[in-house]
């Protein structure tokens, strides 16, 4: 009787053990499946774009985003190729991009394929590109910026943060930037008070006066709160991306207390103004408050890094 009970007990234990193993395997299988589904869901993100809703890989690594490298670098992401027009690049980013190969501004399809991207980010205006949206989609998932994101670098950083699984980083760098603006604004207010500031860019012996919302001017006047000279105010808002040259005679009306003169080293226009009695008669020149900046690239661009570099240059010139 005892033997028989032992036999039943052994069989029961074996059956129970097998049941537990099967149950555990099923649990592991279900857990693995759930994890894979979760990973699959987390590996892609669907966002609104200029071309409607688009699903792209989240956290892509091989990215081409011509002329939007500022936002990528702000998030600690290096693109596989950088925007260029021939040998011209965005100089202010070269300390981080000097070893990154160039890709022509109009994105020739063969060049894009060469870099084997896993994400392509295009600006909102597609006419300038060699290929169509569908052409680039065949190479890699392609996102076309909305008008808002294309014209607002803050929105761009927030968007790229979502795309690249770096939302916390995006939030952090924007908060750090806002603190930088607040500190600079306090220093400048103490240093120059209500004195006015203007920016003139010279290229090819032509002169361009920044409107109050032209590129980095929005940071200078809106964020730092520096005062706008009357002649700049009279220009109104920048009408479009085109620049309108201004004569030296017109520059004589620039009654600014401080002028940032932007031009590459050796630029003919800098020499022209230095030898111009008209230019030398403006208040800033008479007071020795014309500051020559030999890297115009971050002044004539928009982005977090461009803004930070310009703020540093302004504070160094006016408040230190």
C-alpha cells in the first residue's frame, strides 16, 4: 500500500513539475512577445509633417538634415553629412562638424544614397531640392518640416527631441538657454542701459542693415531687449529671405550708439567704411563703438548655437 502511494506521489510530482515548466515557458514567451511589441512601438513615432502624418524611426543615428544641423548638434547628435554650397559651409558649426563630409545644398540623390541615411529631414520648401519627396522616401524615411518648425528653432529642437528620443535633452538645453538670456540681459542693462544697437553685414563691398526681426536680430531686440535705432525701426519687418543692400549715404542715418559690423577678415566693405567720411560721422564710429565681427555666420543664421554665440559676442563687446 505504501509502495502504491509512493508511486502515485512520484507521478503527481512529475506532472506538477511539468505543468510548472510549461506555465513558466508560456509566461516567458508571452513576456518576450510583449517586450518585442513594446520595443516595436517605441522604435517608431508618427508625427505631423508638411506632407501629413509620417512614421519615422525613433532615435535614428544616420541623419541628413541640411541647414538644420544647429538643432541636431544642440541635442548632441552629429549628422552623417553637412549642408554646403560648394566650399561654403556654416562656419560657426565647424568646431563640431569639421570632420563631417559635405553634402550639396540641393541634395543630389546620388550623394544622399552615398551616406546611407536612416532618416532624412527636409525643410518646408521642397522646390530647392534636386529630388522629389517620393525620391527621398525611397532612400530612407523622410520628414518634411512644417512651416512653424522651419521658422522657429525652438520648435525645431522640441520636434527633433521627439524624433530622436531626446525630449529630456531638448527641455534641458532650452531651459539653459533661457537662463543664459536672462543673465546676459541683466549684464547688458547695467552696461549700456537704453542705448541703441544695430548690425550691419558687409559682403562684396555691399552693405546690409538688419531689420529688427532679421535672423539673429530677433534675439538681440526681442530676447535681450536691446533698443532699436530709428532707421532700423523704419525698415519694418524683413519681407522675405532676400537681402536689400543699403547705400553708405543711407547708413549715415544710422544714429546708433553701438554697431556690430559683420564681415569676413579682409572683406572689402570693412576697408571701404573705414575710409568713408560718411560712415565715420555716425555716432557709433565717433565714439569708437563699432565692433568688427569676422565671423558673420552665426549672426546671419538662426538656432540655439547661433544665438548662444551671438549673445557671447554681444556681452563680451558691450558688458565686459
